[in-house]
C-alpha cells in the first residue's frame, strides 16, 4: 500500500534526511519520498501497524501530522532533527 502523510515543521533537506533515516529502520516501510513543497512524506507500507509506526516516529522527531497539536516542544525537536540531518 502507498500512503502520503502531510506533516508540520518540514523545512529543508536536513529534515528530510532525518525522516528518511528514521523511517528506513521500519522493516515494513519502503520507497520513502520527502515532498518538501507539499510538506509531506510518501512511502509504501505493508500493514496498518507500519502506518501507525510511521506516524508515531514522525511525531517523536518533531513532525506531527497536519491537524495535530504543533507544540513548542515539537517545533524544538524538529529543529534538532533538521540539524542532525544536515550533519549526516
């Protein structure tokens, strides 16, 4: 199955690198694409559990799904995630 998840706080390719690196660790998620212009992540997944893991991972990194609370903590996490992605 293919999904596109619209997220908040996506700023640059550094963010994208961190997201891709973290989602790549989920075995049932493949073909991860970062859509900067759309503030979204597109990927293939095998089951609903994998989709839930993706959303949980994105939120943990500071990129909550659009429509969810975008707290100051989430914004701060996204800046750290972005910096890590730029360094890797």
